[in-house]
């Protein structure tokens, strides 16, 4: 039998043999009242709580009451979601331990996989407040404000675990499209730029499935990457240009050329131009005999160049984002 479609929610309801589904060890409640089957796993949870929060589940449960399938006298509802996505979603609806998207210092960060899953399923099942909270967690990193990026996002001081290899940016672009949140897009495309050719490999999810950019978004990424690489190279040259008024003997091109080539060879400025310089600038200056005055000048210039690139970021990828860095 072909999969059926819930017209109100545009939710595919897959036809899977419930007898072969594995009982989930985390969400199989003895007193549960509904069984959700997704990705080969069965989840026994509380129908009333889900129906009260989600009009989509409310309608699905009305339909399931007429069905013949049941486990432990509970109606069975088949979902097309992956078991991993559904588990992350259920953790937000039925937390078995205290969990906050806005982390306290002692709390472990949520994974990008977990947060993005909650956004997707909260959107799909029309749980608006949950979507708002989870999306706010995503936007804490994918911000529109340079000051927040400088103080939090670029320093990984956000509520979900970031990575120097941000393959989850592929998912962030999909979330932005799904939820009509274009403010996420500029930094998400920047993260895809940081991936280089690895952006073609996509984002591998916990279940082994791979999410890739659409053809449209891949073209946007590649076009913007060329412009961003050009700006990054110019920025590096301006940062390490000789300082004419320096009295410490650093005005010779040789003194400033050393740090400049060091930065280019290590790829820091070119590969991640919006991130703070990862090496200790003072140590680098000492290595090449650059005075304190010029070192301070380099640091000031570098922040100014990051700020200039930030202001142009949406336009580099052909985007228009209202309120960008307003």
C-alpha cells in the first residue's frame, strides 16, 4: 500500500509493519496511551499531552482511533520521521531530565543535531512555542549582529555545540528555508564557505542519512565563496600593511611581510575571515620582530576588516536580510 498523506499537516504517514518495530528504551512508557512508529522504532508516550500541544497530532489521533492496529491496547500511528529526530523531539516534549536550550554554565550543550531536529518537527507538527524556543537557540549562533558574533558566536559561547568543521550549516540553510527565517542564511553560507570542497559531502546525520544543499543553494554558496575569498585576501593585505608612522623600525616591508605570509600559509584569515585570529598576535609579532605599536595596529585593523566583511556578508551571497547589523 502506498504511503498516505495527512492533508492538514502535509505529513506523510508511512506504512510500516509495527510487529518489526523495536521498542525504544528511552520512550516506552508503561502507562503511555499512544504508540508512535518511526524509522523502525516504536515510542509509547502520552496522547493527551501531544494532542494538546499539536493540532497535527490531534487530528492524526482522531484518525488513528478508527484504525485496527494496536499495541498494549494503544492505537499505533506511523510517522515518516527518522527515529533519531523523533527521539530528540520527544525529549523536548517529555523531558526525562532537566534540559534547557539556553544553557546554564554547568549544563552540557545540546548538539546541533538535537536542536535542528526539534525545530524541524516543531514546525512540522505546528508546536509554535517550541519552534520559537529551538529556533532562538539556532539564532544565538546564526545572529545578525556583529557585536554578538564577536562576543559569543565566533567564540563558541552559544547554547549548542559548534564545530570547526560546521557541516551542520547545510542543515541550518534548510531550516532557514523551512521556517522562512532568512536572517540565518548569511552566516550559514559563511560556514559552508569554511567547509571548502567538503560542502559537497553534505551533513551526515545520526542515522547515517546525508543532507545536502539544494542545487539553488549550492550555486549561491559557490558564487559567494569566490567573492568572500577575494575580500579575505584583500583584508589580510590591508591588516599587515606597513605602518608609516611607526617609530620602532617596522616600516620596512620585510618586518610586516613575515606575519602576512605566516597568516596566508596557515589559512586563518582566508579560511575563516570572520573569526578572530587564532594565533597569539603578540607571539607572532615577536617571532618576526614587529614592535608593540604595530602589533596593536594589526589587531585593530583585523577587527575593522572583520567588521567590513560582516557588513557585506548578505550581499556576497545575493541575500537581502532586513535589519542585518542594524
